């Protein structure tokens, strides 16, 4: 069993780069894998919502040649980090095929993390593998005596990450939504959001979900933090591949100024 450790202050200026051993990799839902890597330094420093860039090294002469960003979904006392990987492209499929004992190149922890307001209720809205940062956050926050609701939506039941393991990692059951009603409540996970009293609302998932929540936050006047999933080439502010348009009309780099933003900091174009 993975045992959580308490977070330390983030240090986004000096990420750690190293070759990490794969400790375990198993399929946990349709096209979805739970990957554990040996990375004591990243495990010791990662904050909620931060990510790692994972590369494979050029010696294999096989794509992808650029690293890919993945949220730190868990970190354990024994120095492992856990990642929740949905495989659909060349890089994520290679991650799905990894076996214990193989190695990847890691850079991290990177990016601006989620922040919790002391004394508030925490509501996490997760769409698909947007669940990843909240496995880590919800467990820590509950241990720090925050009242946490974890709303988790998928299209269909076969894509839902093991609810028992979610409960083990986060200390409470998720509220599961599926769009076809094949598991949990029927509909979109955003329908489950109720904002009453002092609440910190955090969201991670596909852009249409974040856009819908941002519209609601603007109409109803609550603060919303979102983690955006942009394409990233470097993860450290060099390639400009990850820019999003700020509400002030300036481009922001999702890798260094995000991936977590207040929704009010960004421009949300119509879908
Ligand atoms: C900060 C951050 C954290 C992330 N955390 C996770 C995580 O925990 N688990 C997880 O499964 N994924 C996560 N992602 C997404 C993950 O990085 C992409 O799925 C991955 O880079 C895809 O690489 P690939 O080589 O498999 O796909 P590619 O072969 O590069 O792409 C396949 C197809 O998908 C499209 N595509 C690729 N990436 C994206 C994207 N981000 N948004 C929209 N379309 C895209 C491409 O245009 C292409 O059409 C995260 C992304 C970011 C920015
Ligand atoms: S990923 Fe290269 S600048 Fe953000």
C-alpha cells in the first residue's frame, strides 16, 4: 500500500532531472494505466497539481522524441510517485507498455500548484484523467482536516478508475458520474457542483468542461482554480508550445505560469 507524505514548499526554479526506474505498471480501466516510478526527490517535493515531463531518451530512435507532461497523481514515503496514464497517442501508449525494471527520463516537479483557502470546504471536479492531481490533493487535504468532495466524471463505466483504490488513496469515496449512466449518477460531472458557503473549487479535465465551469464561476461569483491540459514541448518555459490567452490579452505559459490558473485569469473563447 502507498503511504502519503506531507507536502513541502514547491521549488519550481530547480526541477530535478533523473532516470527513474519503473516499479509497477498496471491497467486500471479501459485504456488507463497506473504507473509507479522510483523518484524519491520528486516525491519529496511535488505539490498538488504539479507535473513531470517524461521522456524516453533518444537512444531508442523511436518516437516520441519530445517528453510528455503528466500530473503527479500520488507520492509515497518509499520514494515512489504514481501517475494515471490514459493511452491514446504515441507517448502515452509507450508509457502503457512499460514494464517494471525499465527506465524513463523524468523532469520535475514543475508548474504552479493548486492552493487551498484555510477553513473552506474543498470541491474537486475531475473529468477523465483530470482525476490524477486530486488523488494526491484530496488525501492530503482530508488529513489536514479539510472537508473534501471529489466529483469524478467519465463517459462510460469501463473508463472509471477503481473506486475502491480512489477511496484508499484519498480517504473517502468519490461521487462518480457517467454520461451514459452506466455507473454512479447519470450526466455530466459539472451538474454535481453545488457552491454554498465558503468553498474552494478546483477543476481538472477537458477544456469544454473547464470552460463550462469558468462560465458558471463568472456568473455565480465564486473563485475557481483550473488545471489546463495544453501540449507541452519542454515544460520549463522555453519552447512557447503551451501558451494560453490571459484575460489581460497577454499570452501565458501553461508550464511555468500554470498549469493551475484562476479561471478569471484566462480568456475562455466559445467552443
Ligand atoms: C500539466 C498536464 C498534466 C497532464 N496530466 C495527465 C495525466 O495525469 N494523465 C494523462 O493521461 N494525461 C495527462 N496529460 C495529457 C498528456 O500529456 C497527453 O495525453 C500526452 O501528452 C499525449 O501524448 P501522446 O504522445 O500520447 O499523444 P500524441 O501522439 O502527441 O497526440 C495524439 C492526439 O491527441 C492530441 N493531443 C495530445 N495531447 C493533447 C492535449 N493535452 N490536449 C488535447 N489534445 C491532445 C494530439 O493533437 C493528437 O491528435 C497532462 C497534460 C498536461 C499539460
Ligand atoms: S512547454 Fe515549452 S514553454 Fe511551456
